[in-house]
């Protein structure tokens, strides 16, 4: 069972606290995820230390950033003090699972944006898992095991420069086609436009356009966006686990 604990202090912004509480109440109504609000200043020393250790364990297991420089907005500071901006802890069956705000791949996921994503999600368990998967993780998986995308596919390079941006990963097929991949956690509307700009790869590297394929590798994509990709000639590959036993 998923549950939240929102840790606040007397110095927490009341407007933010009110927003978080309203979002938590909405998540509770939609997904039946309970929550509790805790005053950090009322925690006993051992409980405070337990909270800090829980945050550090989540950080190590999930590869996320939780330490602020000085008095920043992340959960704990370099000298192991708990921040005063507000901390949201997500637990599952009583065990810490994630903490907000945090940073992953230089991208910040704050309390409000996480809760808003939970409200939009059909399956909160899947969303919570996806937030721990980074684009870097996906890049490592497909570059190490290109056969997960297509048999006999060969990995070429990552972060390939083109005019006005970069291609996340480039592969070569057994038919000498270049497959240009955009990596997303959840593929949104802008992903198609991003991938279509990859066609400048043809001019930069002297590859005929009829030898170029465009694709997206993601953890999740809606049916409507999948149909849009089909219409635009963009291939889509999703990460999934198949139970074998």
C-alpha cells in the first residue's frame, strides 16, 4: 500500500503547504493513497535521524540527488540538516520508496509536479516506478543490448550532434539503415517533432534520407500519441517486463 508523509516546519511557505495538502487530498480521493502531515520540528532526534537515513537510502538505490548546497531546496544539506522547504516521502507497506523534491539527470522533480503527475496517471504504481527510471538508464540498456530493439541491430553512438540539437542514440541495421532514437520516460506530443528534426543527420553525415529511420524508445506512451507516431512514420519501442515463471 502506498502512503505519503509530508514533512513541514514553521518556516515552510504556507501557500506551498496549502497547495501540497490540496493535491494530496485529490490524490487520496482518486487513488486511495493516504497521507499524513508531520511537523519536522516536533520530531524526536531519533526520528529525525531515521528520516535523514531513509532519504539517503532512497538516494543510493534510485540514483537521485537529494543533497542541497548550503540552504538549497533539496531535502537535506551537506551537513546532514533537514531542509525547511517541505519534504514529501512516499512509502510502500511502510518502507520508504521515494522522496520529493529530488533531481535526476539534472532535472528537478518537485512535490507539486509529482503530485500533479499522480493525479493524471491511471496507475500510480507504474508512475512511481517510472520516476526512478532515468533516460540515462534507458540509453545504457539499449546501447548495451541493441537486440532488444531489433535483431542484428548494431549500436553506433550516443549524444550524436546535429544542427540545433543531439540524437540520443544511433544504431545501424543489418540492411545498412541508420536508426535514430529519441529516448523518453513518457513520450509526449513534442517527442514527435523532436525526432522529425533528426533528418538533418542526413546532410551532416552524408547518409541518404531513404537509409534513415526515426524512432522513440520510452517507458510509456498513450494510444493517441502512438497513433500520431504511426502517422508520422516514427517507430516506437517501449520497455517492458515479461513474466517467464
